[in-house]
């Protein structure tokens, strides 16, 4: 019997390997791995970590595209009690190096060897077979407590200022337990094409594994390839972000693809337009479920869109085990029906931001009774039926294609330009991405197109701005704060499709 005091991804796969060893755990392209094969790969990973003196509480980092080996590394790290820092491939090189350094990783596993300058010992993904322990190795689950750190999920696209969200083993253990309740089962076939460094992907992956289902894992999203794979494997479930939904529905093969095996599609991570939800319901077999929550943890909200077509403008009702409060600017509860900042709590909460105690404290609220709540930075309103609508975003973070973009990171790059006096970046509506960043810049005599080319060449792929608007001055409030809402509203009249 394991000495671990909390369930882990490694233990879940080990159980399934005993119960149904030949059942397919993961499909990547033309290759498949059974639960037994995935379990053995995880053992070999854990054995190599142990051989290298990397154990409970130590950190390893992964900077790579989705693959079965990436998943096996996650399994091996979980078995060894090692923290896995997931580094986004979409960030620029300097940001990636900063994240690796911030994580304190003792090893870096990457398919981009030589492209990232860091002092961490590196193992190339295509050489990992030689690094792993022998096939006959047997490694027991390391004892880990529920509050021990398991993963560090970094916000994608940050520039020089990485912010890692540290999640404990309990966070994933609760997901392992919730697979059946979310509609997954041993016969589930789940399509995943979002990256493994995203909490969106990990949530669906862990729930599918917990229920003993099969993962179809794509290295990257391509609408045509996704549709073909979903039909070929008779997919029953999918985790999507809104931009993927738009691209799939717009693809010429969509209406001639057999998607009749689908039971439910899950969507999260970005604003999800009611019209797009309606089109999903009208054209795609099976249910549609939207999730609203944070990688930092706290309560989640769930909208069963197929059951509540009159609530498509909302993100649903609070999931079991969660609690919600709406606060005004004085951190007092607002009266029923009024809007306020969304703060939540649940048993699934992050440990904190890695190496950032000040920012960890700032994102939490302590209630009069001493309970700790997670601030979302979003403004919401509950209707009479308990459905939550997102009214506005209190914080300035932009969510584009399911990825978090911090305007201050882009502004910090802009201000290094010789001709830029000041700049402000906001998110504006985008048909493709949900939101996309636009920069408002005071730079007399500069050309906007040339400045945008200069800027985007210095940003990560997901950070790139859709437009640079040259202005004489930035609008400011009485105390000198830039009025970003005014900038955003002025640009809505010029819809962005990029």
C-alpha cells in the first residue's frame, strides 16, 4: 500500500494499469500508449529522477510541445513527489529563461535545446530514452501531503517578470476524483489540443485519466486535423477555448465531419460570446458546458448551456464545494442583484505565486471571520436564479485565445523605444481571439505601422498587438491614473478581427 497521503496522477495510472493494462491511455498522431506502457514510462522517469538525486520538493522544468513523453514526465514527477514547472513555448526566449531561473529547476526537459540561454542542466526530449532508468525499474510513490507543491503553471507570454502559480497535490487529487461527476468514464475519448502548460488542458486530462478514459493529444491545434482525428477516434469529449470553437465551426469540413459520438464539449479560459454558444448548440451534437474559474483556484462556475439556453449570457452557477462573495470597493458584500468584485474559495486553492509573497497577499481577501478568499479581479452580478454574469474586468489582464496577457509587460517594452513618451495597452474585442491587445502610444513623429513591427518583433507570439494607435496624450483621471476603460471603449467602434 502506498505511503502517500493523497492521490496522485501516477497512482491513478498505476491502478488503471492493473485493472485494464491494454486500454489505451493516450493517442498522439499514429502512436498509442496503453495504461500499462504509460505506467512503465512514468516509473522509468521517476527512477531516473531518483538516480539523479532529485526528490520530494525539488523542481524540474519542461519546455516542449505536447507529447506522450511530456505526459510521462508529469507522471514520473508525480510519483517522485517532484514539482513540475511548465514553461510556455509561446513566450519569448528571455521570458522562458527567466521562468526557468525563477522555478529553481534542477533539470530542464526541452525540445528546443540550445535555443534558450539558461544555466539549468538540460535533457533534450529526443534523447530522453537514454536518460530514463531501465525498463525493469520499480519506484514506490513518494509520500506527499495534500498541501505539498505539485506543479508551477506560468502565465504565458510574460516578459522578464514570470509569475508562477504553485498548485498543491490536493488541487489535482480533487480533479482525479471529479472525472465521473464531469461525465468522463472508461469509454471516454477526450480531444486535447491546448498545451500541457495550460491549466485548461491539465484539468480535462486529469479528469479523463481519473475515470480511466483515453486522451487524444495533439501537438498543436489545427482545425482540419482536429476534425479528422475526432471523427477517426470517435471522440466523446473535448476541452476547447472559444477561438478554437470559432475556427472549427468555420472550417469547410465541419458539416461533413461525423461528430455524432460527442457527449459533451467543455469550453473555458476566455470570454465566450452567447452567439457562439448558440451556434455550438445548433450545429454540434452533444452537450456544451462552459467553465469559469482561475488557475489560482477558488470556486468554479459551470454553465450547462444545452440545459439553459436562456442563460447563455452567463457563466453558470457555482460548482459544488465552492463559495462566492461579491464585494464593493470597500471590500464589503454588495446587496443582492448588484455587481461587485468576484471573490471565491474552495478546497482547491493555489499555494501562492512562486517567490512572490507580496503579490500572493494582494490577490487574497481575508473575511471578518478569518477565512481566506481568492480575488478574481472580475466584476460580476448574480441573477435571481443564481447565475453569474461577468460585467467587467477589474484588473487589466487580457485573455486572448485562452492565454493571459499582462499589458504592463507590453508597455515595458514599448517605453524602451527612443521615440515613445508613454504608452498604455488594453484588450479590445476580437472575433478570432475573444480579446486582443491594442497599444495607445504617445510618440510624436513616429509611424504607427513601423512601431507595431518593432514592438511585435520583441514580444512573445501570444502578446503581439493587433494595432498601435498614436495619440497626443493618454486620458487620465483626477489622480493621474490612465483611464484604460476610456481607451478600450473608444476602440470598440473599430472592431478588430485579428
